[in-house]
C-alpha cells in the first residue's frame, strides 16, 4: 500500500493506516466502483479509495474539513474522478454508489436507510465508542445489513529503557455489511 501524504490537518482523524488497510480489505473495491465516503475529514480514506476506483464522492459537513480533504487529495497521486460535497448526510449522497464508508456516527441511521433504498452493495462503518458501536450494530441488524462486527486495536512499539514497549491506540469497532442481505431476503 502506497503511503498517503496528509500535509494538512483537520484537527480530527485521520483514519489510521492500519485501520484503512482493514477497511479497504472489507470494502473489496474494484476499478469500476463508485465509492462514497461520509465524513471525509482529512481525506485519508478518500485518497486510498481514489487509488483503487474510477469514481469517488466524499461528503463532509464542515467546510474547513472539506478544504483539508481537497488539499490532501491534491498532495497525492490519484486517477479517480473525485467529487467533494459539503453536505450533512444523508443529504448529498449519490444514488449509484457501489461501496459506502461511514467514518463517523452522525446521522448514520439515515445513511443506512439510503444505502438500503439505493442498493449500495458494501457498507462499512467505523466506530470508536462502545455504546455507539452497540447502537449501530442494532441499526445494521434492523436493516438486515450486518455481515460482521470486527473490533481491533493497533499498538506501535517504541524504545523504553533499551527495550521495546508498546503504545496502544484506541480500539476501533468496524461494522461490515451488504445490501445483498436486505434485497435477497437475508439468504446468503
């Protein structure tokens, strides 16, 4: 995986590189896919997706964060047709997405409803708070979207007194789903 350059700071995020690696594996993006990101923030996931697909739509509700996404996107090599939208989802979501990533938990139920209504094939949501992870899991189940919930934590080594110790990052709960469950009656 090529490094992502993020010279501009959004005062939030970015999705850590190890989390992005798992996320991209779960999304299984193909070269003709239209990928949608809700909550682009620094643009780290937008950049990664734009290296793999033909089209990206990134939504961000805060204008200053959308500008950070744009500047970080310009600092990286990508070939995709990228549309940046200042909007609070589900407003601004396209009707033709193949894969959708929710980087935050704001209005996620409306986003999941839109995904089901428009037949988004693959849906992944990252959550950092336990209570929200539980509520979001319920929301995925209620819409018959849930394939799996993955919880993981990344730790980075550092030198301490001539040996290696580890500094752990916050755990991430990743909800992975598909509308194929909702549209085929749940059989797989």
